[in-house]
C-alpha cells in the first residue's frame, strides 16, 4: 500500500513524501505503524484534533468507517494537513 504525505505533514515525517507499507487491518493500525516508523510526535500529529485528514483511494474516511476503514494492499492513503481559512 502506498501512503502519501502532503504539505506540512512531511515536516513530521522527516521530509518523506511517499511510504510503502504492508496493508494493515485498518487505518488505525496503519497510524500505529507510521508512529513506529516516524516517531511518537508524528503519531500524535496524525491523531491530533484538526491537524490532518485522510483519504483512501480519493475518498474521505468519514464515509468509509473513520479510523476503522479497512485497507487493502492496492490502496493509496493520502495524509493531508488540515487547512483553516478565515
């Protein structure tokens, strides 16, 4: 599975843009894997309120099961920073 970090998310991934991962059971498990790979601060950022959001194959996870969204080896997960415009 391919994970793509966009924008300021890369600051927490040490500049990494693309990450290949074995497909875990769900998005929650993927976040744990990413936390192990890039450190606890990255995991905290991913799970923080209004810091980032996820797309699985171009679809927001709020319509696919949230953090319990099932993932497959062919999936593409985009991790995007939350942007607040005012």
